[in-house]
């Protein structure tokens, strides 16, 4: 049996998400200390005490989620519940791709959390003008969502941003275009539209200023070839080549997240079981919509299969 590690993305954060690991594991506490020292920011206090409005900020929740994911991995390894020698692939949702690169030995923990912190700051800044956001369209496929975007765009930006699982497509754009898209979807009963609580139009051309800032930092960061394949959000393809993985991170900010295709690619490669790191169980839910027979063990309680 081949195991893939799944790494959560933004939106999985919640107050108290660190303590299940740091209360029982010295290795998890060490991870938080290293991440906090790298950023000169007390991530553990933010995870445990918030306030919620600060923890949900893009520039805070992204490094906080990476730290929790890495801490859960460290605790599982300390307990003997997970051995990286058994891992055949890793993939993560949006910011989770950075966690996946850490799991696969491509990035050090310190470099990963520094890049994610900069990524969050750059994305937050890029979201200020024009005001923008994300909307989840439920019950529609990519072609249907694309048609809605094309009609709603006008002179603005409205694009497909996330393809997470069958029947769920996230679109991204400026607020005027998103409002038009939501009206089209709801009034014609094409999909249920849910505006997401995020800072801006992630994975769209509006993130180009953030991409440029992040590209410069990525170019200065040391990358290693991966111990096992990492699947990219931008291409849904697996690679161990550090140059390919570096380039995929640069593309990721302005490209659609092809997470459903990445999960299917992992299955086609021979992976037959998955372990989702903390926080949350969102990625296990995506897999259920792709293939209910595949076992996904979650770190926040139980197993879905």
C-alpha cells in the first residue's frame, strides 16, 4: 500500500488548533518554537488565543496553519503513527503545497514558514485594490462556472480559481464581477453561490503583484530535490525535481488550483490511502466526493473511507 500526505489550506484555521499536538508532544512544541523564532511571532499564542479576527487574516493564518500541520506531522512521527519512509507522495491545497514541500524535504521548516508568511502579506496587500474575493459555486462543473465567469466579467476580473472536487468550483475576481456572477448562478438556478470569507481574489490575475514579490523570495530560497513526488496545484503533475517544484510555486498564485486533478493523479500513481494533517478534515471530504472507497485518515479525529 502507498501513502500520500494531504496538507490543508487557508480556511481550516480555528482557535485552539495547536494544543491537541503541543499539549502531548515535545516534537510538536519544538516545531512551534522554530516557526515562531523564524518569524519573530508567537504563532502558538495566536493559534490558541486569537483573537479570531487576527487569526483569520491572510498574513497570520497561512503561517499558523503550516505550523499546525508540521506540528501534527512531528507528533505523529514521535508516536510512531506515521513514518515518512512509507510516504509515496504529498500534496497540499494552495498554501498547503508549501507544507507538502516541507514534508518531502524540499524546504526547511524555517524557509517554508518564512515564505508562507511573505505570501500571506503579499496576498493581503494585493487584495486591497481593487477590492476582490472568492465565491464557491456548488453543483456545477468547470465549463459551467467558466461560462458564468465569461458573462459576468465585463471590464473586470472573474476567473475559475479552485477545482477542489466534483460539484464544487471556486471563482475569483473583483467584487462587482463576483456579484454579477452570483446573480447569474442563483437567478438561473445554475449553482448555489457562497461568498467566501477571504481577503481577496486568490489564484487570479489580481494576484500578479503578490506573485512578483514571492518570486523574488523563492529565487533566494534553497530548494532540494524531493524525497518523494509532490503534486503541484498549478499543473496537477508530480515531480521530485527542485527546479520544477520551485517554478510551480511561482505559477501557483495566479493559476487555478487543480486539486481534484491532483487527487486523481495520486490515485492513478498507485496511492491507495491518505493521511490528512491538521487542522481540519476538509481534504478528506473532497476525496469522498471523488471515491468513497479510498481510506483517508484524518489527524483531527477518525478515518473517512
